[in-house]
């Protein structure tokens, strides 16, 4: 059921709509090197084949999973012979991100010489997985998971096509169950066609022409597919969504993304680590209870395991999403770290140095240090704890939310004491 023409191709109107550069290039048979980036079953290989057909070019596919230097050399040699006969060659590399840097580089001279037109397909972000040299010679087209309407079109064609599809079986397929199949396919046309093939085989085995709820449940028992692999693009997209939902005080959305990742097979310990990070980065001292709660959730997950421990992670995520937000700790840490990196050679002032020996005391280590507990309210007003060139630096600026309101008031009062003790700021 692979589409044979652009009219049969489902979805991707964002790159294949009339007037779009790729659409016009395919229609006119003009070739250029390109990268197709999209999820499984979105039509990357099919589109490459259609381009070769439309351009009357030889289609030479290799897989980065199964191929190495030997296969690349053989493919290039064949493309050279094809070129001598006056024909063009599209070298299609599936899962191109699986090739290492040197393997990716091996295509460059042949692309530049016009021996091949390179089309790579990848499910991973090419910005991270492909060499800049290769990216600069190819245009990236982003393909998306097929919509339910697109998949209904694929399903209808498969059920009605008597030559290549299931049309000759004249299956009775209620509209409600068609939507079940489409939703279970999760944007993946290949997965949808697999469901239909299993269904047809099952109906043939029991000699029934109609798809029932029972049949649909048996075929779709694997549930919704999860585009998730613990290290790829979708992994980072989903953890980003979880983090941003918590930061945005959206507890329901945060809980959804947590569950989405757990269902997809994400390591709960990884999620626990990220939840602890969120507690410091986005809540901090606005609610100091957030960090210990996140740590307790991690501990509960480690002690109980899955699925019992996952409830503690859910509790932590919901608490963090509902807590007052502050990134003041994060910003202060970043500012102080940057200054420390720039000024790491500044000496510790003498009055702040430890003086455990008489020699060090003779060298004035610790001289003039004011012990805070001996001062009024345990605060040595006007004392400086910075290296001299950095005196007066302020990194931590509490936000007017949660406990940081009180923290800000206290710091303001202490700075006023400093001003009164040292009005000239020295």
C-alpha cells in the first residue's frame, strides 16, 4: 500500500502543499540533497521513492543500521556507473544518524561532484546527530506524525483497494472501530497497516467478514505506541514538557507528561533526579519544603520500586506544580559561578582566613574578624566577606512570592544595617 503518486501520499501538507518548495521540486523533477526528519511511519522512505520516480532517477537505498564502509563504496561505485549512462541516482540512507562522523563525511565529495543526490531519513534531531558539513549541503524537511484524518485516509484506501489492499475481502468495518485503529496507530501509517493485516488474518481464521469490538480489542491489545527511546529526540521533548508544565504551575499537564514518560518506559530514577532539580531551579526558597519532598519521593521510588513508588513521584510533581515559583536560587548560582570562573585567582581576605597556628596569627590571618554570634542579633553589620575587588556584589535577588517575600525583607533590613555602619560603602 505504499503510495505510488503524490496524490496518494497522506499528510505532510506543511512541506508538500501546492506552492511549497519541496512540492514544486518534486512536481518538476528538480533534485537537491535533503534530510527528512520525522517520527516512525510518517512517510520518509515513501517520499524519497516518490521523488526518485518523479525525477526519473535511480533509487539506491541503504540502511545505516545494516551498512558500513563497504556498502557505501559499492553504492557510490554503482552511482558512478549510472551517471556514465546519463541517469541520476538518489542515494537514500535510512536511519542516517546511526552513521558516525567519518561515515557521514564519506558522502560529501560525491554530493559535491554530482555523483549522487543524497536523501537521509532520521527520527532524531539532525542538529545534534548529523555533521554540520553534511547539513550545509542538504535541506532539512520536518515531517510530522500523521493526523487522525490522514490515517483515516490511509485506512480507507487499504480497505477499498482490491489490487494491493484488502478490498477483495469486503470487510465490514464500523466507523467507531476505524477510529479505534487510527488512535492506536499513534500517527504511524505503517503501524496502522500492520493492525489491518493482523485483523484480516484473524477474520480469515475464524471465517468472519466483520470487525467486532472483541476483534479490535484483541488486535489493539498492545495499546497506544509510545514514541520514546530513553535517549532520543522525543525523550528530551517530553522531559522538557514535564519541566515546563511544572514551572508553569500546570499540575494536570505536569502529571500527564510524568505518566506519559512512565508508560513509555522511562527510568523512574531519572525522573526522580529531574524532579529534584526542578525543586531547586524553579521553586527554590519560595517554598523550601519542595526540595526535601522531592528527595523523599526519590527515596520512596527507590525503596518501593515500580509501580508503587511512582505514586510518590506523582505527589512530588503535583506539589511542585502548585508551589510558588522562584528561579532566584538558579540565577544567583549562575551569576556567582560565572564570576568565580572569571575571578578565580582573587585571594581570600586576611580577616577571613583560618589561623590555627601561631605563625599564621603572626601573619595576620584572621585578624579583625568579627564573630557574628558576639554581635547584636548575631549579625556583624558592615562586615565584608568578599575578596576586595568584589565587595558589595549581589547575586541572590528573592522574588516577591512565597517565603522569599520574608527573605527579601530580612536581606533588605540587614543591608540597611550595613549602610548605617558603613555609610560610604567601604
